[in-house]
C-alpha cells in the first residue's frame, strides 16, 4: 500500500492517470521488485482494483499473479492476495450481483464470455491447475479458502477441461475430498460447492468421489445440520448427492450396499404440527424426495431398482413416506412430490404394493389411501399437478400387480358392490370420473381403468359383467356399451375442458380392453352401431384436432379385425376388411392409423412413465398405451392387407402355435414340478448332511465315552480284584468260625437239641435238689424215731439205718454223675459258643439263663451275617451285569483296535519297504563312491588336479562319525 499511496500521491499533483496505467505500474512493481513487502503491497493493490477494472487486471496481471504463485509459496499472505485477485478476474458472480438492477442482457453475455476467456487462458497450462490443487493442501485459511473459490469458478467457466486435468492429476480428487473434513465450516461448505461443480456430468469423477467415503461424510453433515430443518448447507449436500447418484448405477449400488438408505429415514420424520414450514425446509424436503426417486427411478436397471425398493420397505422408509402422504398441513408441492416418490417406490414391487394397499387414511371411518387419492384425482377442484401425481401413483400401484388389478376390478362387479352405500369404493370413483362432465376426470378415470386391465385377459372378461344403472325405469347397461354410447354422442354432451380429451381417453380404454381378448371383441361387435360409427369417423375429413380421434378409431377397428374369432357371421374378419376397402380404402385407413405415432403428444408420452404435462389440454396419451400402439400398428397393417387364404394359413399357424404353446406350457409345468422336487431333494440332502454331521459328532462323542468306559472298566477291574480278595478272606474267617451256610442249619438243629436237653437236665436237677432237701430233713426225724425205737425195738432200728445210708450213698453217686454230665454239657456249650463267636463267652454253672441269652445273641449275629451275605450277592450280580456291558464295549473297541492294528501293520510294511529301499540306495551310493574314487585315481594318473585324499578321508571320517552318532542315538 505504500507504493500505491506513492503512485496515487504523484497523480494528484499532475493530471490523473487512467486505471490501465496504474495497473501497468503495479504489474511492473510485482515483476521487478526484489523486496517481498513491495510485491505483497502491489498484489494487494491489484486485488482492490480487480473488481472495478476486471478486464485490465486480467489482461496485464494474470501472468505475474501466476508467477507469484509459483515463486512466493513461503508467504501465505501474498499467495492469498494472488488467489483472491484471480478469483475476481475469472468469477462472474460479483458482476452478476452488480448488474441485477442496472445492466442489460447483452452486457451479461459479455461478462460470461470474459470469465470463460480468462479461464481458458489460465488452464491452457495444466501445471497452473496442478499448482492450485497443491495450495488446497495448505491448512492456512488465508490460502485454502481463496483456492477453493478459485477452483470452483474455474469449474463453472470451463467444467469438462478442468475436470479432465483434475482427473489425471495424482491424488487430485482425494485432495478435494479432504475439504469435507475441514473443521472450519466456511471451507467445508465451499468444498461442497466445489464438489458439486466437479462431479457434474462426469461418471469417472463421481465414482472416485463416492469411493472416497463421500456418502458417509455428506450424510454426517446433513445430520449435524438438522436434516430437513437445516439451512442451505443441507441443500448443497443434497444437490451433491444427486450428482453422485443420478444415472450412475455403480454409485447407486454402492449407496445401497453401504446401508445408507437406512440413514435417509430420519429425514422424513415430520411432527404432528406441520404449520409454518420455512421455505428452506420445503426446498430441503423436496430435494430429499428427489434423491429417493433417483434410487428407484424406472430408468434404472430393474434389478437395482428392485433391491432399493425392498431396502426402503425393510428400513420402514416407505412407511414414513406414507405417513407424510396421509398427514395434514403438508404444503401442496411437498405432498405432490411425496405422491410421486411413493409411486416409484412401489412400482413393480409386490411387497411394497401390498403394503400400500393396506394403508388407511386417518379418517372416521378409516378409508384406504387408494380411495382417498382417487377422490382427489376425480375432483376437478384439486390442482392439476396433484391430479397427475395421483394418476401416476395409481398406475404404479397396478404395474405388474395382478392382485391389485383384481381388487380394483372386483369393486365394480355386482357381487362385491356395497348395497348400503356407506362406503365409496375405488371402482365407483372410477366410474363416476369416467362419466362426469369434466373432461380431465374422464381421461384420468379411463386411463386408470385401462391400467387395471393391462396384460390381464381374465379381468377383461370379468369386466364385461359390470352393469350400470343409467336412469330410473331403464334396464341396466353394460360398462362396455355405456363407453361406446358416450363415444358416439361426442359433442352432444356439454363438458368442461377439451372435448377431444374425453373421446381419446375412452378410445384408449376400449383399445386396451379389446386387445388380446376375443370375447370382448365379440361383445363390442355385437352392438351393430359400433362399426358404422368407427368407419364414419375414419372416412370423414375432419380438422387437425380430430385427426387424433380418427387414428384411435382406426386402431380400434384394426383390433376388432386382428383379435376377431369369427364367431359373428356379419362381422367376420373378411367382411370387416371388405368394409374398410369399400368405405375407407386401405391406404387411407393405414394413413389415419399412422396419425397416432406421428403426433407430438405421442412422442412426449413415450419418453417416460410419469405423466408430465404443461397444461390439461396436452394430456392426451399414456405411456403404457404408446407401447400398445407400437406393438399393434404393424400387425394391424399386415392383417388389413392379408387375403382370405393368408388368413386361413395364419389361423392354421396360430392353431399350430397354440398346440405348440400348450406343449411348451405342459413341459414348463413338468419342469416346474421337477424343479420343486429338486428343491425338496436339495433340502433333504441338506438335512441329511446336517444329520450326518450330527451323527459324526455323536460318533466322536461315543468314541470318547467308550474310552472313558474303558478307563472306568479298568478301574472297576482293579477294585473288583481287591473286593474279591477281601471277600475271600472274609469267607475264610467265616469258615474258620464255622459259619458257612451249610453248617449254619446243622448248628441250629444242634442248638435246639441242646436247648431241649438243657431243659430236661434242669428239670431233673430241680427234682434231685428237692429230693436232697427231703433227705436232709429225714435224718433228724429219724434220730427221734431211733431213740424211741431203741427203747422199744433195738434190733430193728439198726437195720433201717443201714438201708437209708445205702440209699443216700446211691443218691450221692447219682448226683455226682449228673454233675459231671452237667459239667460236660457246659464245656460242650462253651465250645459251641467259641465256634459261633470270635470271643468266648463264659457260662456259669449256677445260672442257666445266661447261656440262653448268649444263644440268642449268637442267633442275631448269624442273621446279620446272612443279611450281609445276601447284600454282597446282590452287589456281585450288579457288578456282573456291568462287567457284561463293559465286555460288549470292550469287544467293539477290540474290533476297532484290530482295524487299527491292521492299518498299523500295513504302515509297518510300508516303512519296512521304504527302509529296504533306503538300504538299496545306500548300497548304490557306496558303489558310486567306489567308482568316484577309482575315477579320481585315474585322473591323478593322468595328471589332472583332484582333491586330496586327506580331505576326502576327513569328509569320510565326518560322515562315519555322524553315522556312529546316529547308531548310538538309535541304541
């Protein structure tokens, strides 16, 4: 600035120099000044002049500014000024802001050309763009932000060339992706705008940006900013996402596989209070809905669209959209776009169509969402765009949905119509719209009903049963007859809107209904007024607007010929062709038929499925109907020109083809059944594989259990041996004590005998004792008797005493003998007690009852011994059973061991053979060594240099040592 002040101060003294002169001096200063401060001040001055004198600064200063970028990289301040100056030169944004109120369009074009020209000069050298990319790696805000803005301006002016330079630059795109991770929101937001320009219409860069984790970063930014409630940053991120996903199947698949669809659900969570939506929120939600439509667009590959539709159902994104659809207070444009989005999410996806059919509006009583939408479609007070969206939604609901088609047609059949009239069905709404006085409602209802019949011959036949009550007192009329009646009345009915529109809609409905349905053609021809009306319409020379009606009448008549089964005598194929030739002329008929495909509205409708029309008057053709016209136009032309013989041949060919088709269908059914059986067999194989795996695991478990049982068996064997030894010793002790089972019974008998003898002896003993007592008393009495008798009979007393003494002596001898017998019995009894018990029990001779008690104790011990013996027998039986089971397991394991031994023997034989082969090889090696030694000797004799024998011997010695070591290890 010091230099600029000097320049401006010098100018004040004399005449004022022009801006170009000042700029020239500043450029000279930048180029020639050696001081960095002077160059920095000059560049700052150029920056301040670049807005007002854009052309002059661009022409004179651009080379110097580029040179500054190349040489003064170390100074961030001068680099920032240079980048800002280049941005002011190249960008048109500043000029557009100034010219909004004052400048004209010509000057605007000049400004755009100026920016484009400067951009072309800058990118002429690819190194300039590469240099700019390198500055974007600088973290300094003063450098990075101007660099982002300058690169964005370059892409706006010359997008494809700059994209190509960045694409071939090493890590060019990756450097730009780092801008999204910058913590400074200004740089991050401008980085989003830069990537918008970079990814525009360049699939290669779009893929690179996507695989640089762009989806994750952009969705994080949207979440941080508040989703749909966020500001313009959310809008910029959504626009960038659209650039990355639109018409890019690779990125769409990557977006779906990365589970990013699930992260879109929170975008559409709207509150119950939907009043007061901001303009930015409406814009954000509109872009979010468009992003969903990009993923499920009918122009995408069918497989990719179907997978995205299923993902949106499983993550409940479709449910959230239906909530918005049925909510109150939603702005009209958001509601319209939501209907279009739901349409494409359910189009051709059976699971989504079934869910949409189950959605009910929050009304009292609840009504299906389809009925509520149809009410809006046939209501002429609703906006035109909304009615088109509802029609598109209904078409998408019925697309490849025979179940939904059947449900719609069933509401028209007599058996399912609600007689109470409390609820309005979809069929009643369509009939009401078809016969209303609003031409747009007529057209929408006719197209909607045609979609209910699309590619479904069964429903076409069922719809012939529909009867309509036209007025009180008149008989009901079929739906087909009513359509032809309205068609023939034409301009007689006063309608709102285009009168041609109603007839075009009805003709499209009739053409769709009669195509590929001979029964419907017969019903149509049965009304004698239909064919004259069609021929009259085709033969007349009407105005430009009526040409479309003439073409559709020709198409309907051609369908009546092509799908005619000749069941009506007056309207056979041949007679109808003769009628065309007489009243219309074949060439004229074909020309009128060609009016359809040559019409401008036909070309527009054929482009995409969604009905998009600038005004209601342009709503003439349906996308699916254009496909039908393309299919039938050629075959009808051939059918009209064919002769009767060719028709007969064609019928024969048709019959043959039908037979062939029947055969093919038969084989298809057979193949289908076989496929089902094959699937079942595959399932059985899979189940058997699982069972096999389970059995193998069971076998391994059983093998381990067998091993455990073997170990347990060995332990039991050892324990059983010990118990047998103990039992043997115990039995030996019992035998030693005389308690064997055979001897116990004998002992019992002996005990009983001895008891009996003991009782007898005790009785005898008592008698003897009483006798002894009496004898003891008898001598005293005898003494008194003797005294008296001595006085009386002295001789006789002595004799009596002698006899008594003899008796006493005999009694005493008997007592002594009996006492000896008792002592013998007592000793014997003691011996028995010693036999029955380990410890002898003494028995007193004076007390016999002690012996009885001891005998009872002996009997108790014997009974306990018997009980223990019985328990031991039971345990022995159980052990024998376990032994038998273990023996079986041992046999099975022995069989496996035998198999393993056989394998082991085989392996041993193989090892022996391999050892034998090794021995043979060693012998061969020894022979070879001998030969080598002999040859070496010969070479020595011939004078050739050979290794010393000491080396050979040392080597041999080493080998011998190794062999000896190996033999010692083996030993």
